[in-house]
C-alpha cells in the first residue's frame, strides 16, 4: 500500500498554527512519518519553496555548531524544515536569535520554521529554555484507523465531545450503511489493532515482513533513540524491563513489582520508565478523583503507543486479547484528542471498592465515560459502572459509551450506548442537538 500521500489528520492543525507561530515543533517517535509530512506534503499544501536540513547528518551538525545563526539568516526560502533537532541542542539558541531579529525587522519577509524531533526530553527542555512563547508543539503518531481508511470527516466521538446527543434517527443512519462498508471498516480495524499504525508496516503486504520491520525498529530504538535521551549502561536489562512493562499494558503500574521481577533497584526501573515516556514509547494515565476524602486507586495505568510495537517487544510472550484491545483504543484516543478544538484530558476511574471505567474524557464542563469490552455482544450488565458514574456526575456527564468490536450500534440502557470501535473513530453521524 503506497502511503506516501496519505493525508495526515494533524495537517490542518499545523497549517492553522503556522498562521500564528513562526516555529512549529513536530515531535513524534521515529518512523511515524514526520519527514514525509513536512517535506512531501506541507510545502505542497502551502505552495511554498522550502529548505530542508537533517541533523541526522553529522556534517550538518558540525556546520551549524560553527555558524548556525549565519546559515539560518542566509536561507532565502520562506519555509525552513529542520529535521531531528534533538541531535543539536545549540540550534535552539540560534533559532531564538533569528526569530527575535525577524520580529524587529520592517518590511522583510519572515521565515517559518518547522522543526522535528523524536525525543520529548530534549525538545521540551530546549523549548522551555529558549523558545517559550515562540513555538507551537504538536505530535505525529503512527497512522490512526481513520487515516488508513482515508476518512477525514468529523468522527462520532468528536461530535459527542462537541456536545451533541445520540438519538434514534442516528441508529437509522447507522443501519443504512451498506454491509460492504461495515465489513471493510471492521476488517481494517482488526488489521490496525493487530499490526499498529507505523507507516512502513502498512507498506508491507506479508505478515512476515511486517513483524521483521517491527523487530528491526525495536532494535534501532534500543541502539539509537535511547542513547539520544539518556545513558543506559546495560541495554539488555533495559530491554527486559521494556518487555516486562509491555506485558502489563492496560494494567495498573506497580514499579516495585517490576523491580522485584527483574532484580533491579526501584529508582533504576523508574528511570527506565521515564526514558520510555520521553522517547514517546509508553504512556502513564492518571486516575481521576474529584473528592480526596473518598478512597480511590492512586496508581497510574500503563499503555504503549502502538500494538504492532507490543507484538515485536513481546516476541513469544503474549498478553490477553482484552488488554491488547484496550491498549489499541487508548492509542486511538491519544491520536484523536490532540485534534480537538478543546482538547480533553484523559483519565481512568477506579475505586477501592472495585468500580472501574477504562477511560474518562474530561473538559471544563464535560465528562465522557468510555468503557472498553472485547466482546461481540454488549448487555446492560456491562453498563453498570457507567450508569453509576453518570448518576454520581450527572452535572458533567450525560452520555456514556461502551466501545466494542461488534457490528451493531444500540442503546444499552438510558444514556449509555454500545458503539463499534470503527464507527466511534471514523464514521460520521448527522446528530441532532
């Protein structure tokens, strides 16, 4: 499958921010398509000539260390793309000088800089120190399900987040979809949750080629990316911790348990987890609690960025299908939420008594509880915790969702809807207020 010109959902947000900011920082793990987006797509959308410089090239790093400011000032194109900037931290000071000088210039065409990097630590540190207030920070993740289906309209989840309600006529719209369209969406969703969204994976037809690429990616990550963000003296031990964490995807994180299993100090495991987060491989989701007098679970839940990566890391090991499914839904929520005009915060909900909801999308005046069920049939029993949450937080939460890999959209109980995963993230409904 040729993915070179597949439209990325983040494109419109980048173009919008370029009208306001002179520096766009596009962060993301290696091989998510940052260079393709910045070099092959953004300039064409803008119809602008551009200059591209990659700091993967050691000669470019040397050249900029010696005379970075003069190089940036002599570039004539209105768009400048600087790739893998985490490899040359001094560049941020040079950019600050050039941008501030541009602002003072009269009747001079101002250049826009798009800078990319795959290390959250180095990018954020340098942005905070030198480019605060001058740069917009965005993320490019692996392909979402909506992107591989080439569906760019507002998703059902977006419409719900914008305050619309599901009504009976929306069920009719769902039922009117052709069986072929439903089958195609379900088939693509299954492939996506099995293999993840890295662009090179979608360019390979054979499963053997897909897994070989993912294994090579993991090796490259261990040998190159980890050395970018921090010193790890024992890569084999780091790899083991990565595997142990991966086997606990979609579970509460117990650092002491991991440390005991791999016979490492707790602080070492904490540092390894931090490196995995900073290199955009794994994420910790905090618990939600609005009343500190109540007893709630306080440990975060652990998720990995991509299901295909989980497959490569675990090798012969495996985790339960329901955990993989929940991890996949998390990754889709992660990609979806940064595209929203009002970006939600993402939490999970679990009380000491055992009431649990997998995800909460939280805004200033709104909460959407989302329960994940890896099942073909959803019943009222599956909605009990969502119902309880809606009753307790009725001033903020009016609609609950149960996401599942099934065929039908239906109301489980009042205000709680069972929605097929592909339909939540991809298909559009003509909702009524």
